[in-house]
């Protein structure tokens, strides 16, 4: 009985930290996501009001995190921008958190970092081995916010844009912290474009999402005097026409199978 307990504790310890002392998730390392639908994009922008206002913070940190499926479908391309940071308390950290920000804007309610492999926050991410880090630990893997303004572009192969996936980014939120982890501000991702190669939801979601601010496909009206109703109609038609090849391809695929 006793020796069994000791053995299982040892096995657990070995599973979490390997011979080189690198901490791995309870469920192993993060795996590359290879099936992201091309053409998907989503973005989150920090609100005007901070969740935690420190002495030198004027209003709120300004910033956004945008995600785009990469052209080869492997992982996600991030475009990250922050400015108007507090003068003290850096370098600032930012992460994808597991839950959405609720209506009251409470950043505490976003829970912990997105961590499908159950790695935990400590010890800190080992940068040369990003597969061993928490999927949502963006500043751990790609660097903290060390300048104002701050801008970074990178591809994270462990991120997914597929809703419901264990590594889905658009389903979550991002949070900006002081170096002591106090949460300054947070925002949700809003889908901007779901992409032509998306599944059966494409015909519905394309016309709907074209009303979302930030989407860069405003239809060019044939005349400058066209009424909003005509524009909306043209928009829907454009969405349907856009979605048709996806449907045909889908049916073609079923036939082929
Ligand atoms: C995770 O990746 C690290 C770094 O490459 C490696 O040392 C470790 O053995 C891997 N762990 C598992 C469970 O695959
Ligand atoms: C974290 O750092 C900020 C900025 O220095 C400070 O205002 C805040 O009180 C600190 N939080 C904790 C829990 O120490
Ligand atoms: C935010 O939510 C947490 C629990 O999720 C609660 O303890 C805290 O009081 C809330 N903060 C504000 C400012 O409402
Ligand atoms: C997350 O989901 C992917 C795709 O379904 C799967 O391959 C992977 O094993 C899952 N990862 C974890 C840690 O559950
Ligand atoms: C990041 O990419 C954008 C275009 O998407 C570009 O305008 C910007 O200069 C890039 N920034 C850096 C730091 O590479
Ligand atoms: Cu965080």
C-alpha cells in the first residue's frame, strides 16, 4: 500500500518535469493545430475604462490583439498592439484567458490562462520550448510588453480559430497585467471574417458578420445614392454568392467520399 503511494507520486513527478527539468503539461505538450480554416479573423480591443487603475494610468491602456488563420492553416497569426501603459509596474504581461469577459467588464471573471494541457503557470514558460508552455501564455512564449508603444507580430502554431476547440482563441478573451500579475484590463474577441472555407455555417455567418465593425469588405455601391436598404440587399446577395462555392465544394467532397 505504502510503496504503491510512493511509486505513483514518483510517476506523477516524472511526468511533469522531464530529465532536462522542463515542465510539461499533465496532458503532455501542446500540439500544432493544422486545420484552421483559411480566411478567418477576429480581434479584441481594450475598453476605454480600466479594470484596475494604478496611479499613473491615464484612462486605460490602449490596445488590441488580432488573430488570423495562417495561410497554410497551421496555427494563428497574431498582431498585437499596446500603448498608453502605466509608467510603473512593467514589464507588462498579456495572455489568452479561458473565459469571456462578462457584461460587467470584470477581468477576474475571465479565469486562468488558456491551458488545455494543464501545465499551470509556474515555473514560468521556457521560451525555447513553446510546446511546453500554456497555450494562452503569449507574453511567456513571445515576450512581455517592454516598450510604449509596443507592437508584435508572430505565428503561434498551437492556437486554433475553431469555436469549441480546446485551443480556440476566438471563444476566449485576453488580459493585460502588471508584472505582479494584477489585471489591468481585458477584452473579448469578436469574429471579423469567418472565411470562405468554413463549414456549413458560412452562408449564415458571412452576411451577418459583414455588419461587424472592423470587417474590411464593405460592398462598393453601384451609385453613391443607393439607399441603406439596397446596400443591405446587395450585401446579402454578395454573401450568398460568396458562400456558394463553399457549398459546392462541400457537396463535391461528400460525392467523392
Ligand atoms: C515536451 O517537449 C519537451 C521539449 O521538447 C520535451 O523535452 C519533453 O520530453 C516533451 N514531453 C512530452 C510528454 O512529450
Ligand atoms: C501590482 O503592481 C501595481 C503597479 O505597481 C500596483 O498598483 C498594485 O498594487 C500591485 N498589486 C499587488 C497585488 O501587489
Ligand atoms: C470581480 O469578480 C470577482 C469574482 O469573480 C469578485 O470577487 C470581485 O469583487 C469583482 N470585482 C468587481 C470590481 O466587481
Ligand atoms: C485538443 O484537441 C485536439 C483536436 O481535437 C486533440 O488532438 C488534442 O489532443 C487535444 N488536446 C488536449 C490537451 O486535450
Ligand atoms: C505587424 O504587421 C503589420 C501588418 O499586419 C505591420 O503594419 C507592422 O509594421 C508589423 N509590425 C511589426 C513590429 O512587425
Ligand atoms: Cu493573464
